[in-house]
């Protein structure tokens, strides 16, 4: 891992008696895409505003590319491309005029400015709307204008608040592909509510709740905390008797089982210990194999049978809901 390009140490922000961000610490290195997750009001946008120098911290410090964000603000901001919440822009300007303005702000002139604008326009596919007033553009296109201004000066650090908000599925795919392509030589922080985005583009995810970090790890590490990690789900036609279900629950490695009726089908989910790697039940026979064997021997009509890697949305809810389960918290956050 290379040296961190973003260093956050004990960052805190208070608004009167309310603490919005509470002693957050983390680093982001070149080549990392950090997914910054949390429910509404968790402190994500406030943290990003402090890291980019738009809001002063109450305590702690943040540095970007070696520049302290408070004492050396302009030097830090020169290294940052920032897409804030809502992608604000001058609505009466066209994207072309707005990007020309941003180029001047970034001290780009002449051929260098023209080249930077052309690269940003191509990357965000704005060619068809360059001369329309920004106020007349769809939410998705306004978001792309905001992304274009953030990457215009090819910064080593990108900080983006909901970069795919308002984009259609095709546009999301293209923006995610762009972010992955840029990530090789940049440090990137992305705040997002879209959990699938974590799997799609993030090398690491950090979850905050009530201004505090409650989890930090790779997507695979977070998913492995799920109750569904290494679980097996079986869907069969018709209704199973209690005795039939108990046969599955008695298989080696099964800790518990959920049974639900769905129309004319029965869905059974068999849970293993979360720490168990894709577990052998006996010899080389996995739990999926063992369930399939039971189903075959009983003559059940199987509609679906698969192993579960885990569910990030379940981990997110467990870590951020107010009635968080104490056992889950102790095992997975400590």
C-alpha cells in the first residue's frame, strides 16, 4: 500500500450542543476507492465538507497530499476534485461556459484549458448538451456537469457526494467505469446510498452512524459479517412438512433455519456460523451438496438452490439502526 494521500485524524464537528461528526479517523491511499456509507444525518456530507476545506472542524485535523486543510487550504484544494451534494452550478450558464469558467479558476489557459475541457466532456458524455442552459438539463445531465468540473484539472484526489445520483442505469454504468479507470493513480472517496455501488467500484467501505465510524473494511470483509454469509437458500415447489424441514436443520454445520411460504413454494434458508468459510459438511461435501442430496432423496421439486455470499444491506441496517443488536455489535464492531 502506498503512502496515504488523505489523512483524517480525530475530525470532529459540533453545531452548538449537537455533534455531527465525532472524532473520525481514517486514511485513503493512492489506488483506493473508499465508499463512505451511512444513513441520512450520519455526518457524511459534513465530513466531506471538512476534508475539502469548505467547513472548519471543531477538533482534529485533515490533510490532503501533505497539505493541512485548515492551515494550507488553497494548496490542499488544488489537489482535490470535489463533487458536492446536489452538484451546484450556475444555472444560466451552458456546460461549455461553466467548464471554461472552472478552467480559469483552476489556472488552466489556452490549449491546456481546451484539452482539459475536451477530456472532461468526453469522459462524462456531455457533447450533446454543451450549449444548453444548465437549468434546462435533466438531473442526470446536471450531475454529469458537476462530475466534469470535478475531474477537469486531473486532480490526484477525488471526493464525490452521490456521483451517480439521478443517472439512469446506462449512465451509472459509464460513470462507475470512469471512476474505476481513474482510480489507478488517485485516492477517491465516494459518499453513496447505493449499496450495489460498493461492490461495483469500491476497494474499501467505511460506515458511519451518528457521526462515528462503526465499520471499516473491504466489501468482502463487510459482507462476511452478514448473517447470510455462507447460508444456503432452497426453494421447493409446494409446502414441506415440519418433519421434512427438520431433516435439513439437522445437517452438520447448520446453526438455524428460516422457513417461509411464498405462493405455491416454500423457501428455506439454512444459516451456518458466520466465521465458517464455505464449509465442508463432511469430507468434500459442501452444505449446498448436502441439501441437494436430501432434496433428491425426498423427491422434492427444486426451484432454486444456492449459497449466499452475504448481504451488505443487512450488515448496514444492523450497524446503523437505533435498536442495534448488542451481540452483533460486540462480535463485528469491536
